[in-house]
C-alpha cells in the first residue's frame, strides 16, 4: 500500500498591505477638489458657453447686423472717387509748423484769426494747396479707408488719423480768417469742408475713429460760434444774386447740421465694430493666439501664474456670451436719441458681478478686461449732437436777424421758414427743446448738460477755468466765449464769491 502525501502549501505569516501615506491622500484630494473638479466644470461650462455664443451670433446675423471682422470691409472705391484718400493727401500737404511766428503750430483756437490775423494769413497762404485738395475731397462721393480688419485684430496697426485732425484745425482757422476778411461765403464753405472731413473719419469702424470725428466736429462748432453773430447771411428782401447765394450757403450748412444720419449713425457703426473687435480679441486670448501679456501688458510669470492663466482661459471661454451681451448693450445704447436713454442701456464697467482687479488671487472678468467704460465717450457724442443743433439754431437766428433787424423772441418764430422744427436737447429726458435766452448778457443757446438739471443757462467754470459743459452747455450768440469765461473767472475771484 503506497502512502499518498498531500502536497500542502506552507504559507508564511500574512503580509501587511502598504499604506498610502496620509500626505499623498491629502494631496490627491486637494488636486481633485481644486484642480480636476474646477477644470471639468470650466471645460463643461466652456462647451455650453460656446453653444450659447453661437446662438447669440446667429441672432445678431438674423437681425442683419455685422459681427465678423470681414463684415466691416468697406466697399471698394476707385482712388479718383475716394474722399478718404483725398483728405489724407490734403492732410499730408499741411505745413503749419513752417510758418514763422507759429513755432508751436497753434491752430485749435477759434479766436486766433481775430487776435492774430497776420499769423493766420501766413498759415492760410502757405497751405493753399492743402486747402484746395480738401475742397476737392469734399466733392468725392465714395469713402474707402483701406482698413480690412483681420484676426487677431488687436495686433493690427490702424492708420494714424492725427494728421486729419490737423487738417480739421487748418480748415477751421481758414473759416475764421475768411470771415474776418469779409469773405463769409468761403468761411461757410470751409466749415462744410470740416463737416465732410469729420464724416469721412467716422467711416472708421472703431470707437477711436468716432471720437476723433466728434473732436473735429467740436472744432467746427467752436469756429461757428465765433463767426455766426457777424455772418453776412444776406437779406431775403434784397433779391440780388450775391444775397441769395449767401443765404443758400447758410441754409445748406444748417441742413447739414440738422441731418441726424450725419453724426448719429457714426456712434452705431463704432459700437458694432467694437463688438466684433472685442469678440475677436477674446477668442484669440482663449485659444492662445494672443498671450495674456498682450492683453494685460505686464502679466506675471511663474508656475502659479501659468496655472492661473490656463484656468483664466477656460473661465474666459465661459464668459464669451457675456462679452457679446455687454457690447450689445452698447449697440442698443447707440440707437437711442438722448443721453438719458443711452446711459440706461450702455454697459458700465466696474458694476455688478464682473468687477475684480486682483491678479494674484482672482483673475479679472473677461468683460472687465476687454471692455472699458464707454459712457464718457457716449456723453461726448451727445455733446457733439447738442452743439450741431445749437449751431443750426444760431445760423437760423442770424438769418432772422438779417431779415428783421433783431433776434427772434423764441425759437418757435424760426419755424418753418428758417428751421423745420425747434431742435430738441439730447441731454433732456422729456423731449425738451434747447434753451434760448435772447435778452441775456450775453444772449445764449444752451443745453442742460449731462447732469440733466436745467440751470437756466447759467455758466459754470471747472477747476481748469474752462466752461463746465456737463452742468450746462452754452452756445454764445455774441461769439466771444473768451470774454464770458474771463468775466466769470474774475467774478469768482472776488471776495465773498
């Protein structure tokens, strides 16, 4: 009988499982909680945000509004029909600094022709070629700025528009000088040149372009204020060719000043362009085409900051629809006829949940980084609107005065022969007309200003000694703004004032 031996596995003592150190568990938990979960949340949020963004873009396109950079490509205009190129050529021909006695190149002073007619004569004579080119440019029908915005648009070099501002200053100085020498027909024509220049500059689909246009308009209105009281406008009962021609020129200028599409369309075009520019900048930042330093200018470096940048890009992707919404608020504001309505609609930086300026501990919102508060610029736009309307009313008052030997008692007396309607004040929220004080010292047209309070045309000076137009925006019918400022400054300096 054979013994069977069972093979048995002899087991040693049980092995102890290796324990994961506590610090590893804690670290893994922290990474999961503070990195994985937020990253997944931001990734999923970015996916949903992209869907929301496409929905908003589709709605904008359905409304017939431009949203892509290519949508703002100007229609091609032949060079010989392009007013923009012609005005650029005129600006390049300006030679102001070369005039003896004008080392500073001073031109943006509406009283210069009255105080230094000899100097302005030298400037006008030296720039006969530039002035002739500007007059030819005004007659050209087309405008092609040559700007073709392409991504990344923030890196594109926009054309230098400052020479065009200089050309506007020259044209205004010329208008004042022509009036001083008795050539009011040419003075009015020079002002019309300035208005056309401003409209051409306004074809640039950026807010900067619109603000430059507004600045040029303001120069023209300063000049008009100084020459309107003594403008030789002709009398309707004279019937001579010269008189009829003078009245026709003044009425053409009045109509241009009252044309709503001239200026107000520029603000809308600017905000539509800014919306596309901001969306492109945001997308380029999110996908890494633009670095954070190109947006911030001096973004910090290091591993912590690198991680912050990566998380910021994911977070910013979620905020793209928010960015479009904020800029669409500004587009909506640009469609409003008054400052109070526009102010209610416009996006205001620094308000609400978006506001954060801490880089170290919290990344700023995409909206806060890319969209500054544009309220000040919108306010300047409505200032220009008010000045245009008061300029038109001042011309109508001058025509009435030429016919009847006195100013009208009310602006209503100018309708319909001199004005189609009494111009409304764009700073009033109730449709009120611009103010008119024919018997004041000095007589004045005025807007209530951005504070919305009617002070009865009272002049307020700011800390710099200039008129504080935010409280009251005057248009003096005696043409001597400097004298009014000097009088109020002297009164304010008296004891007890």
